[in-house]
C-alpha cells in the first residue's frame, strides 16, 4: 500500500471502529464540597454524549455511589434520567467517620468499559461527634511525595533530545513547590527544573550512551528525594510538538537511525472524531508535519505517530481552548444584605458570539469560610478536560478560565503528564470491539439474576422465569435463562424499596439454591486514590460554628427536603386494555370464583380433568375456547395451579380482567390472560408455590425537593426568635432560561453572617456548556 493511501487507511479503520462504541459522560454538580455528618448532599446529574456533549436521552438511570478510601461503597442510589438530566440527594449518616470520600456516577452501559471513565469527585466529610483528631496521625506518618517523569511522545532515546514533564504531588494530593536536577553517575548536573504551576514543570534532556541518570528533588518543605527516571531506549523515536504561529502546530519526529528513510504517518482525533491524517517520510532521521489548529476540535486532541507497519510509536496530547462556550451572566442586585433579606438574581445565557441561548441550569448558594471553599472544577472543565484525562487534576477550571501565557504553558504541561486514551490502537486496527455485557437502560430498571441447576453451581439453562412487581398496577415480565443461567428483565421504573417476586415456570426445575440477583452497581474501581486527610484542628473555630449551626437547624426545623413518589406514567397493565372487565361487587355474590366464572363470565371456561380444575379463556377470533390454559395472575403474580384460583372466595376479589386473544411477550405466547385483583393487593391468602422467591429491591431514588423559608410579607416570621442558621441558602436543579436567554430566581438570606458564593452550571440542547459564580455578603447593617 502506497504512502499516499496508508494514512487514509488508518483513518478509515478508525472511523469504522469508533461509531460502533457509544461514549457517555456524566457530571455531578454537588451543592457543596465540604459536609458534616448528618447533613444532606444534593446533586444534579448532567448526562451527555461523550463526543458532542449534547444531552442524551438513551440511558434512563444513573448509579451514584459514595466510596470510602478503601473503595467500599457507603451510600448508593439509582437516579432517574430524563432528557439528559437527573437529580437526587444523599443523607450523610452519623456513622461515617471524618475523611475524604469519592462520589462517583455511571450508567449501566458505562460498566462495559473501564471505571476510569466514570465520573469521580472528592468530597470531604467531618464527623464532629466521633473520631475528633484521629486523622492527624495519617499526615505525620505519610509525608511522602509522588514524583513522576513523562517524556514527550512517550520515550527517552539515547542521543535524542526530549522535552520531559515532571510532576510532584504531596500527601494532600496537591502539587508541591520544589527544585530539581538530573544528575549522572558522576553527580554532574545535566538538567535543572522546577514547577510552573500545580507541581508540574518541564525541561529538555538528551541522554547519552554509557551514562546513568537519576533525579534529585528538593521540596520547599521536607528532605531531598532521589528517584529514578524513565527507562532510556537504545533506539527509537521521539516526538516534539510546537506552536509556530499563524495558528499552526509543528510536529517533529526524530529517529535514532539517521539513515531511516521509511514512510511515516500522523493521525489526530478529538474525542474519537478523526481530524487529521497525514503521511511523510523520514529524511536524515527527521520527519516534520504541519497542522492547522483549526483542523482540530475544541478540547483535547490525541496526536499519534505511526511507522510504515501501522504501528503507533509515539503519542501526545494537545489542548485547544474551547471557543464556543456558554456565557453565563449573573449578579445580585446588591453586594450586601442583612439577615432574612430577599436576594434577587437575573441570569443571562449567551453563546460566545453574544447570541441568546436557552439553557438548563443548576444553582447552588452557600456560605464560604475556611472549611467551605469553591470547587476546583465545573461542568465545562469536566467535559473538555477532566473526563479526557486520567488521574486527579488540580484546579481544572484554572486552565479554561485564564487566558494568560502562563496558563497556556501550564495546560500544555498538563497534557504531557496526564496522557491516555479510551481505546487500544491494536483493537482499532483489528476491529476488536469491546465485549458488551450490559445494554443501555433505555426504558427503565434492569433486574438480572442467575439460576443454578444444583448446589455445585452448575448453570440452569433454558428455564422460563417470570418476574412480578406487586403494586396497585402490577408489573409482569418473562424471560428464559441463557447458557450461563442468567436471565434479565427490563422493568419500568419504580421508586423506593419494593418487593419483587421471582418465579420459575418449569415444574420439573427443582434446585435447593435460590436464584441470585445480580448487583447492578459496579464492582470495578478506578486507579484514582484519595489524598491524605487531616482533621481541621487549625480551623476549629469555623468547624465548631458550623457544627453548632447544623445542630440548631436540626432542632428547630423539619428536614430540608420532602420525599414524594412520582406518579407512574403507566395507566394500564402490561397487557393494555382488557377485552372484558368484571367488578365483582356489581354482580350477585357467589361463594367462590368457580361459581362466579360459571354464572356470569362466559369468557372463562371451568373444566375438570384428573380431579383438578382447569381454566380456559375464549378465543374471540375463532369463537371458541383456547385449547391451552391462559396466563393466570393474582395481583400480578402468575399462578400455575388453576385450582387455587377457582377455590378463592369471591368476597376477597375486587375485579377480574380477561384478555381473549393470544398475547406475545418476548419468548412466551399466552393463550389469553385471566387477571384477578384482590382488595388488599397481596394475594389474600393464596398459597405460593415452592419455586416462588421474594426479594427486596431498591428502585429509583424518590424525588426530594429542596426547601428554604421565604420571609416576604411575613413580618412575624422575620421577627421570630426561631433561629435560621442555614449554610445552604438555595439549591435548584431545573432552572431554565427562555429563548431570549433570560431567567431569574430569588431566595432569602439566613441569620448566618459572612460571605456567600453562588455557583451556576448549565448546558444547551446543542451541548454548549458553561459555568459562572457570584458573591455577596450578609452583614448586621448595610
């Protein structure tokens, strides 16, 4: 294949591979960053397509967890997603100890890929009742530095100059101030370096044959550290990327073999969208590619260098600051307020060119002090930066909110230290698609389980299984176990903890092992580690005030949320409108259902065979009765013994519904349906078969509405002695601006004096995101 077509072949293979794999992203806007045990953590979920960042409507459930530092879940919730948005709340129990925790979020579809793709964020929790001061020892015993070196392009090669990034992080997870040097075996210094920002810096280094090198770091605090540098290769390639003006990048490839004349290729993509594919040839050990930055997409682009065998040899990330962002304009009418005063805020949402845009927003307003500080990241920085990089990024919003030369260098340094990609090039070239075990939950909850044929764990294959969710409007599903004994049901959403009924439909299937429900939550975890935690003894005054105010609020006020169960969108049972419905109180009462069937239900035939009653439903199309028994349901649960139904007392039954035609459901064909609803809705004494298993299952989290007092026109309440020490003044998850980009909100201050921060995050239907903050003060007098 010629030089002019090989780079096109790489691009073609890439384009064939990527559209087959949907990339999802989740972002959680939390109301605050710092919590006390016993408080409520509020959050909004933004769910977007990973390439365009447009809100998605595919997955309907987000899984949200709080993990401790051992990656054990301490809180879990399933949150409904509608139109790419979701909202929820987590009560932080008093049983949690003081520490940093990870809040993470993902969909079932995202479980098919690395957990490094999940949304993750650090939150801090302090328990003022237990463990005070316990965590200080961790810092004293853990003064260690994480020091890493990253050659540009990936490798150090003998005789070739490389730009090398260095990153040094302290035990608190923050970049440290330091000076460093590369020394050889004679302790001669061959390169010096220091960080520019957040513990990250760069230097140039040319390793020489016969030399041995190591790095010496001199932290501003602490003892010097001697560490190894990356392995140095005898032969290979290096890569250098430079901005050369006129909106262009120059990518230079160096080879250790000066006589290398082979054709080489450069491929660039932005969030899995191909942008650049070029070919060139090595000349005297060099190859140069020139790229117009306009060819690259906003955010992070992967630049990959290939040899003539289509083998990727060097890779580098480049960041192009997004041009099209959502501009949020928001300011309070005053800079200072007194206690219990009304705060009004006008919000405008504009595209970068000043064009008004409709947007969906979330807003948090909270008290700032030495404990509660602004978040380091936001929706915009997550979509374009954090979600595309591995590991924790210190202050990601800095890179997008600053236009200084220093910020431009800092973000390029960041690209050198956090490089990674979402796929393996070998998989692309061989079209090896990832193994998909989890389908998107596009219609509701997925409930899955496994059947065992015996106590030795052998899978039970081909077993019909029914799942029922009892309710005022029961849900009913059927499936057949696969070769691994697994069966899966896609269930319409329900809210809160409910009983689900699992029943096998094969009489000869007998196993002493109960079916095992699969855990819907992910059991794989990212490589990200929480920083060390230090109990804030130096901020004792702020902590004490925060704790007292929280206790006063709990004493004088009802919880700041009210749980409500959304009304089901389904007004009909799974089989739709029945062909005939009998409300038994409207008919002459008979002792048993057998009598009722015979006396006034011509659609139902009772026939005795082998000393047992059998039921058949009329086939409306053929004007006769089906030869097979129908699906028999009592309060949504299938009953396979018609005698149990005919013996039921008519006085216990509210209504009977009949479907007198064949009904298809997945792998099953039912010869009519006979559904019986009792007054109590709990089977009313009908004996369950041994193959019926009942499980508790947590559905979607019930919706909670944030509550805050409104003092307008309520002079008695304003003058009340009832204290109001709210730290969180306002929280909203579904604020929208109109087609003129205008929106407004209002709330009231509390009795707590000090500075307050408002954080607004939002996104348009086209996936244009933005964030903004505003501040004001609450004082005794104006």
